[in-house]
């Protein structure tokens, strides 16, 4: 082989061809001439070395396949194939997680019906399924008087409401006025179908509510067995900025002897009779709500402000607001303007 290569190189140098080009031509002729001889053996040896690796990387043991089939059958039986709703998840509990604190609830309060969420239904995905089923998640804060889950003296209660009932309450009092109201929260035991399946929970409240629902205020109704009643005050209402649908509500446990902070809305009275308005001005409201500290049985739903005496360029300050019995103003700046009678329509 070496003598042949040397002779080939000498011939190539004499003929003016480089050694690389001559070697490439010689190798091509050698492969073509011996293709029927040693190439099948080479390919067979290559298959012998590669096939065991391919088999070891693609073949799965039967025990692992059996476990995968079991997991697949379990997921197929406990979930919907579309991935939107999980039918086996409990969205409503049949009992309270802890005893409610004893307190007095006066008659005539607007009532609202709620279901208790179980501990395993507190995940974010479960909240998404609640909203798809026409329910609004909520929470009651600062429940006291009895040890809650884990031995805590102050605990929270997770709930969910019917979207139509909760929207009716918000429309009745307004988004700001709703936080200055006291409600009677009725915790009820839902039907078995409504507590286990979000699809049936959407249709269950319409058929399970009696005709005389809402005897305590005409806003909520009884549904199933009542597990307990709580006197609460809405603290915050979450509304979607695009769809304007209710996404959540936060409530505060509010007995009659508890001191709470309330953002009370301002309501103007006799604004059309003010001298400044008659001269061509208008009432510019700087603060829609004013924070008060009040007892649970003395929460004002709104503050009426008589602006009949206001002239042009006059201000009504925080310190000039009326203070109902059992309350006091809880603002940082008592000299902040609340209402101003002006003719200014704004600057460009």
C-alpha cells in the first residue's frame, strides 16, 4: 500500500497533479471496486454495534408502562378532558372548620348567602373554577372568640357567593357605599351536587332558592341548612376593570361592640340652592369618602353635608364635617378640602 501510494505520488508530481487530489481519486476507485466485497461486512458490524444501544434507549419495561397506564386512567376518570373544570374537586364544605364566635345580630340587616370553601379548595386554580361556575370567592377576616384551625384565636373563613346575589348588593349600595354597610352573612350547607361539581353548582342556586328568600333585608336567601350566621362589614370589593364583573370580596367580622375603621361616602344636600351655584359655579368634590372610627352598631352608611350656604371659592374642610354619635373622624389632615364651590373647569 505504501509503495502504491509512493508510486501514485511520483506519477502525480510528474503530471502536475497534487498528492491530495490523486489520493482522493485513488480512494474513490478503491471503494467502487471493493463495494461488493467488504462494505456489506462493514455495515453488518455497524448494525451489531448500534442496535443494542437503540433498543436500550427506546424499550420501556413493562412495570413502568403499567404504572403509567394506571396514572393515565386515574387522571382520565377524575378530570375533564377539556382541562377547564375538575369534577372531583370539592368546592363547598358540608360543615364549618371551627365554631363561630357568639355575638348578637339585630333584625333588619341585609342578608347574604354564602358557602364555605374547604381547606383543599383554597388553591388559585380552584378560585378560577369558582368564577367559571358563576361563584365569587370571598373571605371573612378577624374572627375571634373561639380558637380557629391550628389553635389560633384570630382566624379567617374562606367562602364563595353567588355572583348575581353579590352583584345585587353592590348595585343597591354602590361600590363605596357597600363598605359602610353591615350585612348578615348566612353560611349554608349546599346540595351534594353543587358542592362536588362546578357545572352543577352553576345551576343549583337558581333551583334551590325558595320563593320567600331574603326575609332579612330582601337581598339574600336561604339555601339548604344554615350552618351559622355572622355579622360582617365589607372591606374591599374587587371588580374587573375590563368586564366589570365581581372577582372577589373581603369581609370583616363586625360585632356590635367592635371598633372598626370605615370609609364613609359623602352625600351633598341642597347643592342647587347654594349662592355659588346660582352665580354659575359648581360643587367640586375632592374626597368621595372620609375615614371614620366607629363602633359596630354606629356605622353611618353615609354623611350628609349641607352646602346651601357655600359661595364661590369657598371650601368645606374635613374638620367641618358632622360627627355622628359613636364615631369620630380618623383622617391625617383635618384641613384637607372635601368640597369646593368653584367656576374653574380645569387647566389644559
